[in-house]
C-alpha cells in the first residue's frame, strides 16, 4: 500500500531530478497566476482607492458586492466563465475556452475582489494626512496617489501575497475553463486532481510540495510584512 | 506675490462656519491667526493652501493664478507633522523629486538649517516632536515657498524646541517668506508677527 | 514570484518615476506574461474523451503514434461522457470519443455529431473487497451479482457523475427492475480512479472499466469478482462535431485523426497497448 515516506521521498527525488514535465506544469501555474495578478493589480488598487477616498452613490452597494464576491467558490467563477466563453455562449467567438488566457481571466476575477477589499482597508487605515502633505509639497493627484501607495506598501504587499496564494492554489476555475490540457493548461492544482485520480500519488505529492513550499514562503514573508508595518505604526 | 481671498464662505454641516469678504496677504507678512477651537482656523489655512475647496468664493494668487503654482508657493504644515516612511533626507528631498529637480546643495542647506544633518539617514519615524517640526520646516524650505502656513506648530513642544522653531521662523522672515501661524494663545512665536487675525463667531477680524 | 518582485521594485521607485513611464512599463510586463501564455501551434484539434481512455494511458500512447504521421497537435480534455458530449454540443471541441451508445445515438440524431465510427471496445468488470463477502464470484451474470450486493445490502460505490460508466451501471440496475435504493449504495460523484480508491478504502464493490482497473489494481485492496458477461461490453465511438452547426471547428484535421483511429495503423496501435502485459482495448473498426 501507499507508504507515506516512500511516496514523499520519491516525490522529492522527482522534483530534484528536474523532471521537465513536472516543472513545466509548475511553470504554467506561475505564469498564469503572475499574469492574472499583474493585470488585476493596478485596476484593483485604483478601485480600492476610489472606494476609500470618494463618496458616491452606490459606494456601499459596491463594497457589499465586493465582500460577497470574496466568498464565491472558485468553481462558480469557473462555471460562469465557462458559460460565457463556450462557443454556445456570448463570448464564444473569442475562442478562449481551454486556453491559458481563459485561466488568467478566471484568476483575475478571483483575485480582483480580494485585492480591492484588502487595498481598501489598507487605504482606510492610512493616515489621512498623507495626501494633503504630498499635495502641499507640490504633488499632482497621480503623484499623491503613488506616494500613498508607497506609504501603505507593506499592507499592499500583504494583499498581493494573499491574492497570489489564493489564485495559485485554486483548482475549480482552472479545471473548468482550462480543461487540464497537457503542456497547455495543466497547472499544479489540476494536475494534482488528475494524478490522484489515476492513483499516481508521487507526482501529486511532488506538486503538493511545491505548493506547500510556496505557501510557507508567502506566509513567512506576509508575517514579516505585517510585523514591519506594525512597528511603523507604533513609531508614529 | 499676493494672496487674496474674496467673498469666501465656508459651511460646516448645515450652517455656515465663517464668511470672509476680503482678505489680502503679501509675501513679507507674518500673521498670527488666533481664535477659539472649532472656529475654523485649520480649514481656513487649508483653503489658503489650496488643499480644500471653499463652499463658495475665490482664492487668488497674483501674479500667477494657477492652482499648481498656488500649491507650491503656499505650503501648509499640519499640527502633527506627517513624515513619509523614508529616511530624514528623503523626506526633505520629496518636493524636489516631485519637481524632478536635483539639487543636493539645497537639501544639505535645509538639513543644516534645521539641525538635522547628523541624523539625515535615520528613519523619519524615530524623530522626536521638536525634530519632526523642524523636519517639516526644512521640507518646506527647500521648495522656497512664498508663504508657509503653520497649524499650531508649538503644541506639545518643550521650551527649547519652541526656541529653535522661533529662530527658524525669524530666518524665514528675513528671507522674505511670509507665514501664517495659528496658535490659540500668545507665546514666543506670536511676538514675531506683525499682523493679528482673530477668527471667531464666523468672522475674521484683522487686528492692529 | 516575478510579479511580487516587480511590484516591490516599482513601489520602491515610484516617487521618482513618471506616471506615463510607470504605466508603460506595467503594460509591457503584462504583455510579456500574456505572450508567454500563448504558444502558437501550426495546427491543433481538441478531443474531449473519457477518463477511462486518458487515465489508462491509452490516449498518450496513441498520440505518440499519431505524432509520427501527422503535424496536428491533439489537445485532450478528459471528462465524463456526459460532459464530453455537452462540450461537443456547444462546439467547444472538434471531436469526441465516448462510450455510451444510447447517449451517442441521441447526439447524432439531434445533429450535434457526424460520422460516428466505432473504434474499439473494452469491458467492464465488477470488483469488490478481498474477502468478497457477498460471494459475487460464485455467480456468472452481472444481474445476479448486482442483485446479491443489493439483497445483502453491501456497500456499492457508484460514479454518480453522468459518465459513460455511470450510464452503463444504471442501465444494468434497470435489468434488476428498479433503481438501486439499498442503504449501501453510495454515489462518489467522481472519476473512476477516485471511485476505485473510495471502494478500496471502504471495502465496497464497484463497477469499473477494465483499463482503469488494470492500471490501478496494484494500489488497491480490491479483487476482481465478476467479468466476461456480454452485458458488460463497453464500445467506444468517435464522432466529429457537426460543422454545419459549428462552422469554426477544425473539421479537416479532426476527420483526419478520426480516420486514422479506424485505419489499420490506428487499430493496430490500439491493439498493441498493454498494461501489465494485458490488452486493454480491442480494436473494433469495421
């Protein structure tokens, strides 16, 4: 039967040997999630800023919708996107279903609300004097915004890390709209789902180790950032 | 440089906070703005600095009346200075970087003037109250403003710090930089002023 | 990671950077990542097929052979039969290979698929716990076997996922008269591999295609309890998505692959695929 230790060491050996198939799958995960994050980042930060600093009708509705979106399971996002991108759906002509751009869109939808919510609370927690100080020293609105981003950078980095952790570990949307096609849309999580289904636990564990290591690194850096931003607040 | 306020009306909630028909200020002026808490001293200063739009009325800066010029020519200093999360020197450089101007000499001079050159590479958040206030002045000085608006600059400062601020304001005055000082009581600083404005009960009275 | 590093770099430089320059760099990076994401291939088709052909390794084996005679890349999406047919119906793939004769007949009759060809068959087997406490091994027809399991209220794992295997299993229960309602009847809602692992962990019976069984049996605490009933035959058909309904499909390349599957070379490749020395799929093209 499955010996936990032999499976684990075989998985480590497979990782160490630089198995191109395995690392190719890891590369798919990273390139898809990093693209999604990069594309979503600036619009999400801008939205978070608007919600924090401007009062407009529908603002509370927007925040409520945003917070509800945080709780939507990834498969639901995948399902909706699948129906939109399917040939039978309204966006079928884009020919995006079962491609990496489709996975990227799914992950953008997943990380956008998280980034907005976390940046919103970062901006709300930021000192209201930042913008005034920047402006009185000659900053344009854009420069003042950039200064504010800099002042809350640790909280924003925490948002980025959390969002990256969420999308690289999600399987629902990637499976639905990616289709788990080898060399194209098979990423860490869909590969784990497939390999465990085939009883190939070694590769599943190997990919799991990659995810676990990543989660560890992300969480340690997150902890560091949080403690760092706390120190700053005490210093003020 | 002349700063003029015309037909200014500022409301707070439903009612008016203050109305000012006409007010004029030139670069050499040293003004003490006083009045009870809640009369709108900070609001008036933020309006003068272009940080806040008045409910109605105009703020005009002559000869150049562009808002961007207004923002750099008139600098507002908060009661509690906000220092950017960088080192002391970078804080002083901030406004120059915004202007894309590189002049280390100006920065060095400002640091020297504020007595902060020995701690210029320290993180700003470790500074004491008096040092923060001096850094705020140095940060404004490098931009060579026509007018500096100081909101309660001496609150929570010890006598020695107040004396240093006084010295710096005297220097500014000699350079021809105007300033408006809001303090609700007289102290060493207010003695430097040649004008006294009282903001109370919704009106501003210019005193001799 | 790259995103994180870039963000850190940008944030640290922000104050000196021109806004335009910043957004330009930003979009360049984004464009770079999107370009990395889309690899361009000369010609490719998408095949939706069942987990039984993919997880057993057959598809990979066949595609290895096909790559020697064709430049067309075959992208395989492995799902249950129901979902595969749905994908084809929506025009999201170019061709399908499934094993559910009744559903396939309907699929063709409704005009979603064309040129249905039988490719191969394998068979289903019943597997159960090592001790076979329902004594299914003593009977020879699947009807008797299933009725023993139901009567003794033994655990039985059903796929419950509208796959070809699930459809087949429901059809077999129908021969017994009614849908299975005994307490031991459990639906996994998952693929064959997962269902077999569940059966193994829970000492339950289940019905599986022989391919997945042979591929997995070394890792399972289960044994084969019933086979060789003609009712357990499992025919696979390949069908092209109707280009009259979905003009965008790559009909020519799909047809070439379909014809190759039923050609002597394709059929020979299917017959030569073995796991643990056993033939899994029997070529059946006419």
